[in-house]
């Protein structure tokens, strides 16, 4: 419990964090990695270079300060991050390191404005928040290890099959190298894969959504080859997976994690909305819903540049053909002649005019894809009167805002 005095001091820093939040988190990561380069084995280097991790942490610090008098209100966000931490293998000792360099960053960036009183209050608040994370994550570690087929940390898997799904997306079928059972998962969850590419100084960990129905003797991930754009380089791990990981290769996986999951108990119609490789958890949800055989209405909406980049199109079309309650609808933004000739798509352009496609607005919605795609879809759904509680979404990477104008943090 925090004292009323500490709460007042933390609240007083909210306007400062709103302005200087990202400067603090940038300085934090720089100083922490300089002193503890071993932590570079955990953090996503691409997100660091693009500033996404710094922005996400700044938003979390700002949100924690804003709700310091009612931390239970941010528990869903804490649990979401805790899933990521458990999948990465974060341990309690690392929270002490983070706390030391976060407080130092606040003092360095704010200078004299960061009084001893403010630093002391933030130290107390950080310990409370860190202990909440540690407690939740310990429960998650215990659950992951003790479930049927579960394990602690990372486990060796072998690539049983590698399948090209489109010109940019490839699926990897992963089976345990020890031949023992594997943990089940909820549709929408992900696994972490740990790899040290040749010529790289550090191990790198990436999360990939599981793209098939739970209960099978393998995990399937479907990975997009991330091409560099302007100053952004090619994705290190996605490129390595595509070019160097073959059938028979060994990789390290942590047990499935994530809170973006299908609610099978909700019997309303389901709308699955995805952009690009964001369709991977939607394929898992679609396959699971069909297997439940509940005759529920399912609308599968997907946006892709064109037919060459569109993965699982034939699979989804086959599912829709076999199941009367399933409807598929595709939007392409960069059409090729083959797309028109073969009628691969339904609409040219971006995913909009959703009311013309969705039969029942009182549905449960699942969104996944690029932030700009999800922001546009989320905004349109709200304009149509869809309640926020009926819209569930997942970010690939650090959390962002779905507000039309991103929050300033």
C-alpha cells in the first residue's frame, strides 16, 4: 500500500511524464544496456531501433502514475505484459536492475525538477508495481510448467515441416525433440522462439502467433519475411527463419502465452478482422470455431496487398464452402492482373464500409494486424455503435493506441 503523500507526489508528476516520458525511457534503455549488455539477449532489437519499446514503456509509466491511487484498474494491462514477460523468461532479479536505471533516467532527464521527494516516491511506487508483476508472473510460470505437456523456460523443438503459404509468409510445423507431449493453448495465443543467428552477438527472442487448432501434436507458426523499408532494415529473425531454418532444424520455444484469446463461451456471431500477417491468430480461431460445430455465424475479413502476399486464402475459401455460416471477404490494395482474372478479392482498396459486409453488428470482434489497420477498423466499428467491450485485439510488438490520434506520452 502506498501512503497518501506518495500518491500525491506521483500524481504531481503526471504532466511532466506526459511531456518527457519518451525521453526518460530512451535514456533508461541506453544506460541499462550499457551497464547490462546481457539484457540485449531478451529485448527485441528492432522495436528498440524503431522506438516502439520506448513509447510503450513511456505509456505504461504514464498510465501507472495517472492511476496510482487505483492500480487495480490497470490490472488487465499488467497481465498482458506479464504474459510477454513469462514467455521471455523474465526473472525477479531483473526488476531490481530495471528499477535502478528507470529512477536514474528520471533524475538525469528531469534534472533539478526530480527532487529527492519525487525519486523516493517513485522508488516506492516502482516496488509496488514490480511486486505485482513478479507475483502474477510467478503464477504464470507455475501454470506453464505444471500443465499437461508443460515445461519450464525454453524447450528444444524440431522443424517437422516447412510450407510456403504466400510469397512472404511461411509456416513452420514444430514438434518436441524429446518426443514428449506438448502443452495445449487457447486460439489466439503465441509462443516465443529463441534463436542466435550466425554473425549475431546476442540471442534474439520473437513471439509468433500459433496459426492452427489446439490439440495437435505440433505447434504451427506462420512467419512473414519482414522486408526493410527506408531506414528500417530487414527483419533479422524472420529473414533467418525463412533462409536458414529448414526441416530438421532445432529451435528453442517457451510454452504458449497471451491473453488475446477466443471466448468459446460467447455464443454471439464472430467477426474476425485481420491485415497482413495478422491473420495468423484468426486462422487458429476460425479453425477452432468450425470444429466446435455450433452453426455460429462467422465473418472472416482480411486485408492484403494482393493475391501473392495473401496466405491461407484457399484454406479459408474451403472452410467457407463447407460451412454455410462462414463468410469470407478480402480487400486488396495493390492489385495484380491475376487477382482480377481469378477473382481473388472482393474489394479494391482499404478495409472500410464494414456495415455492408457485417450482417449482425451485435457480434464479438477480434482484430489483428498493423497498427494503422487496426486503428482504422476500430474507429469505424465504434462509429457504427459497437461497444468497446465487444472488440478484442492484439498488437504484434509493443502496445500502441487505437485512438484516431495516438496519445502523447
